[in-house]
C-alpha cells in the first residue's frame, strides 16, 4: 500500500534496509546462537545516523517523530529484532526524558544518544511488578541534595550495556503508585550494579539483565519532572512507545512472510512447487492481509501521535496488541509452510517465531492491552 511517506522517511527506510541486509543479516544466526550483544552493529547504526532518528533536531537528532521510528524499527526487524533492540531499547529509555525531562537533562543526555555514543534503557519492571506496574517496591529516599535508591529491576532490555537508565522508584511509599518518581541513573554510579545476563527464548542478541540498587546515591537534578510524577510518565511513555513494539512485530511478520513465499516457490512436493497448492496460497494470502492491516493501524496511530492528538492510549494499545498477535500467527504459519525445514535452525523462520513471542509480553502483555482498550471504550460510551 502507499503510505505517502516523505522523502526523509523514504531515506530512513532505505538506510535501515541497507544496514539490515548488508550488516545484520550475515550475523543474525551467530549472534542469536551465541547471545552476542551487537556492539559492531551499534557502531554501524551510529555511523549511518540511525540513532539520530530517535532524537529531536535541537539535540543533534533528525526529528524524533513516532512514524519515523516505526518505519526504522519495522525495516530493521524484518531481518533481526534482537539486534535491532540495541536501538529500540534506547528509544524507550530516553522517552521519559523527551516527555518530561528538563532542558538541562535533554542537553546533557540526548546528544550522546543521537551520536550513538551512549545507549539507554527503561527500568520499570520488578520481580513482583510486571503487569501490575503500580506495585513497584524500589525506593528513592531524599538525603540533602541527593536521592538514595534501594531495590532491583528485572528483565531490563539493554541492561548492563546502556550508559543511561530511566528508573522508577517510590519517593513516598504511603501513596502507592502516586508516590512513584522517575530518575536518570548513569552506569558506573556507586551502588548500581547488574545481575547475570538472562538466557532467553528469543531476541537473544539483546541484553536482558537485572538492575540492583544498594544505597545508590544520585543527585537531585536527576529527578525527572517532580516527585510523584513517575507513574504518569511511565504510562505516557508506553502510549508513545507501543507503536514501536508494533513496528517490531510487523517487521518480524513481514520477514517471515517473505521467507515463506520464497520457500513456497522453491520447495517441491508431488512433483511441483508447493506454491501451486491452494492450501498454501490461502495461508499466504491470510498472512499478507493481516500484516497489511496491522501496518495500516500502526501507521495511522503514529500519525495521530505526531499530529498532536491528545488522547491515543486506546489506539496505541490496539496497534501493539493486534500487530503482536499477527506476528505470532504469521511466524507460526511460516514455520508450518516450510515444514521440517521450518523447524531447523538453518532457516530463520523458527527464530522469527521465537522473537515474535516477546512482542505479546513486554511493554504490557496483550491481555493488559485489551483491558486498556476496553477501559477507554467504556469511558467513551459513558457520556
């Protein structure tokens, strides 16, 4: 379909495609198998200006529009979503700074991200606070001109590799979620350490670690916005970042569809290519329709956000939920079309199926997305 991209967006798409095909594709199998964090690819992304897409122009970026990021992530994830998360996780990590950070914080941290010199990470999830994000227990206690952080964060993308962490902690435990605040914590701060690197089903080239805070002392100027704004900032971040997860899912699905189409024309059964069988054709048609409908929803939502529409929680949840479900269905069907070969690691569709699963889980499970959608619907029809 024609989505009427600008010339700049077409350039972003082409550059991302080139990096994915030429630099990522030759390494994806090795990096997945050995769980290698892609620092060499990060360097390429930095040199080609892809990190600048995350950052507004006034901080040495290229604009930071949501649709730009969607286009970028989709194209990279067609080849490998795990490697692409070095960039995607950084985008999530700086989103609270973009939304509510002070001018001083933006000037201090964003130019280094734009240059690809520093990665970022977003730290909200805890052992007992996943879907129930308001149940965090990490604390930040005011001590003069500093805050003292104690607690831990779990399953943090870019954990241990990033230099900049946006961390959510309770500054007033008596207020529950309303007592949460957001902070910028730099790697190397005393009292800040990392747990072991997690072994995962998919996105294995992405680093996922526990963050540990033991009397971690950070200056008060690292508080984002003001005390008590943490939960609001976290939810606003998800509203803007969920289309990027959706784009990741679409990219994975599109990559799997392309592999399935190519194999269907090359694989033979009963003396003819399996693409000639109606059953295979019907599967491919359904896969293509669902991907295109998911893409249309995601692009429309991204444009809503970029155009300054004030309320888009429902649409953001819709596109993340639907695209993730489509990715899981499409990758599973791609494995089915390849048959025994689909089950072998020699072909990438099995890896794509493993990678697709996380899109139904992180940044709010798809069950949580459905609750967000329903809650907003009920509010809309209660007037």
